[in-house]
């Protein structure tokens, strides 16, 4: 009986993950306004009734999607920050990995920068705000480590610089949304970061 319960929980987790990925795909194609249980069911290749077995309504799907996105972003950033290498090199890896994830999933910016995204307030906004703060902590920590080893100019404020970096990515994403070419976004952010890094580094 116990093994059966574990299996059922595993199946439920897999189904929920499939539904979340399908919702992200729908938003990428149709925007937040096009997100319906019907479209999610079509994208996931399952019935609407099956969707409702796992989520009571569209809002719950969106909440799960935001939790998924936030978890992916922060866990990958923490993994790269904890790897070997110089702080600024690891910071670059975090920035590019974050950008590549967005480029592969255009539904992410369409959700977060829409009226149905973080601006709606409530629990969804709280989840994203928490994840963004976690990402900022990771970026700021790497900048502080770079300052400790003397790799950046004196007087660089780590937290404010981390916010600037995220703003740089957001600006590029907003420009890219209307013309979604994956390489274009990644290349632009890489160029901007390269220029910004030269400004940061101690000569």
C-alpha cells in the first residue's frame, strides 16, 4: 500500500509538471490572455477533466507556473555560484544561464511582464518577489567575493550593481519579446555584460 501511494504521488507530480510546461508553452504562443484550461489541455495532450484533477482553476496553474520558474532560476543560479572558478566568471555564467532560460521559454517574460503577471499582487507576486530577492542575493554575493579578491574597482556597491545587472537583462528581454530569436537575446546580453564587466574590473 505504501509503495502504491508513493507511485501515485510520483505520477501526480509528473502530471502537474507536464501541465505547467504546457501552460508555459501556451503563454509563449498566445500570451497570458490566451491561457485557458482548454488550451493547456490541448498543449499537454490530455483532457480538461484531467487538468482539473490537479488544479482547481487557471489561477492555480499560474501559481504553480510561477513557482516552477522561480525555482528553476534560483536553483540554477545557486548551483553555478557554488561551482569552482573566479567570482566574475561565475557571475557571467549565472547571467547567461538566466538569459538562455528566458530565450528558450518566451512564455516567461510574457507572464511576468503582463497584467496577469507579477503586477497582479497577492500570492503570485509574493512568490516572484521572493525568488527575485534570492537571485539578487546570489549576484550580490558573487560581486562581494570579486571585491574581496580585488577583482573589481573600489567603491562598487554589490547589491545596487546586482540590481543594475537584472535591469540590463530585463531591458534586453523587453526589446526581444516582439522579435523572438533565441540567439539574438543571448548575444545581446552577452555583449552588454562584456561591456559592463570591463567597467567593473579593476585595471
